[in-house]
C-alpha cells in the first residue's frame, strides 16, 4: 500500500471513530456543537468531557493566531458575563446556577465568587453572602459593597454594616450611579439611605438617623419609608407625638400600607403602642384590632404569631386601663389559649392581669396558679409579680410567706429603679461609653452576640469597671450576662 493510500485509510478510520462517539449523552452541548448540528434532531449532545476536549483543541488553534489569547479568556469567562447580566436582570436563581457550574472548574475566581455573593443577597440568603465576602477578604466594586452592607444590616451586624454603608455613599458621591437608569438610581439610593438609617437608629445615632431619613424623603418613591423611619427615630427620642404625626400621615396617604418595607400588621401594632403611650386608648385598641385583621391567618395560624400575641395582650391592657375588666379578661384568656396553640412564650402581662382579676373576685388560689406558671417558664421575676403573690398569700392567711414575698418585692423595686435611672440618664448621651456598653448588653440579651461584640470592641481600652469586663467575657463566651443592677449607678 502506498503512503497516499495509507493516509486515506487512516483519515477514514479517524472519521469513523469520530462518528462513533457523537452519540454520547452529556446533558448539555457546547456552543460549537449546537451551531454545527442544530438540525441533527436524531443525535444526542456530546458528553461534557468530549465537549471540553473539542473546545480545548479549538482554543489551541485560535490561540495560534493574533488575538487568540484574548479570545480564549473571553470564551472562558462567558459564564461570568452571563451571570453578571442575569443579576442585573434580577434573575438571581439562574445566575446562581451558572456560577456554581463555573466555580467547579475555576474555584479561585474572585470575581465569580463576588457575583455569587451578590446573587445570594438577591435571593435574601444574607448569611451565605456575608460568608463569601469574608472569605475573599473584601469587596471589589460598588455592587459588592452594597450587597455586603445590606446582608450585614439584615443580619443585625449594625456596626459593621454602618461602616460599609459609609463606603457605599462614598461610591455614590463619586458618581457611581450616573450610569444607572433613573428608576435604578432611585432604587439603589433609596435602599442605601433606608438601611443606613436603620443602622444609625439601632446604634443610638439618633441625630444622624433623622438627617439620613430626611435625605431619604427627597428620593422619589421613598416618602412613606422615610416617614416611617422618622417616626421610629422620634419614638426612640421619646417624642411620641411627633412619631404619631409621621405615622398617621403614612396611614392617611396609603391606607393599605403597601409602600412600606415592613408588614402592614407590624406597622399598625407599633402605631397602636405609640397611641397607648400617649393616652389615646380607644385609637390604640382600633390599631391593634386592625393589626390582627391584617395578620392573615393561614391554616388557623397568623403569618406572624408573635405580633398577633402582642396585639391581643395590648388590647387586654387597654381595656383594663378603661376599667372594662370583662373585656380585658376576655382578651387575656384568649391569649393564653393562643399560646397553647402556637407555642408562644408565656405572657407575663396577661397572667398578672388575670391574677389581679382573680384576687378582685376573691380567688387567691387561681391567682397563685397563674403566677407560678411564670416561674416555671423561666420568665424574669418582676416586683409586680411578687406583689401579687404577696396579696394572694395574705388573702389565704399565710402571713409568713406573704412577708417573705413583701421583702422580695422591695428588693426588686430597688433594682428596677436603678435600671430605670441608668437608662434615663443615657437617653441623651447616645455616644457615651456607657451607652455603647448597655446597647451591647441589650443585643447580647436578645442573642445577637456578634453585634454585641462589635459594639464593645471600640471601648475595650477604656474598661475599668467590673460590670463591663464581665459583660465582655460573657459575650465572648456566649454565657450568662451579669445583672444590670451591677452597673455602678453612682456615675450617673
């Protein structure tokens, strides 16, 4: 056989082998294969391994010509560009799928990892977003810092989030939003100012929070949200009437409350609390009842059982203040039934209220049984509880036990007075050392150990008292907190 014949035979063998492998099932074909065989309806897509070999050979050929290296890089990063566009289109699920596949082959691509973090934030998977940015040790672009700051805020890491929002606003001041459409620009600026105000409010920076909320008022489409935040900050300042004025206006211009970032039932509950505190009892009851109506029940349960329980409790308190014991008794009894259905934490107010009604009706044993439930549930003991127990025991003729509870009542009242003195003194000193310590204490008490730790970091060097050191140790170990009564009240 001549050399020419051998070459023809070898070419035919290779061609036959290539046709024999085309039927391997991959589940996804390459762009090259799809383009060439778009009409081969009876043929399956090439296997992923084969597809990569074909692309590899193609890229080697392309790399041999001028500009080939650029083409290889562009081709390789097509999935990243596609994911970036999908994130802009708010198709976060699709972007996540593309990025997960790409990162299997290129796990150290920081840009792809940052895009994945943005997609997590878009899907409201804020913990995963935070973890990625902390793993890559930083953020690279405006969108990254925005997603990181939002995730930190939603996870209640307000101190770190606030620092990142300052960075976001620096980007914006340099014209970062100039390339955005008007709608996109308003949305980004409004959301940044909104969440920045939340951080300032939570950190006790109330003056700055008012300023930022006023800035938000000027962003088209965010007036309602700005007024809500202004009301929230004014309430924290103790300006209840100003807060009500802002929130009543929200209710007036948007009765269905569809423009707020928070659920309508929660807004109505908060407004009801404010009206109660200002002595408008009837309006308070109306807001609470409206909150219950908005808190739609699904399969016999409300969307938000906790707020529903608080609303029922508050209605009982309001009727008690109006002297309508029958209605207060009705709502508090309803709350106890609701707790058993939903597993809510036992209400101290409802049980104390029902115990007081029982004493008025000369039923001391019923009162004692209600109050004992609080201790069994681990509810923090209050002077109001021990006083009711003292009355119940005295009504039963148990003078010795009653005297013991009387002493306990005096002790608890002194402790509560100390705590109230401290908090009142700090209300106007939001930037002080002790304001930071007590905010850290409150976050730790709610189980937000990370935020408590962040708040304590800047003041560690100035810690020269036993309470602060014990609090820092408890936060680091996530252990039992020292009692607030150990705060040196004399310094206030």
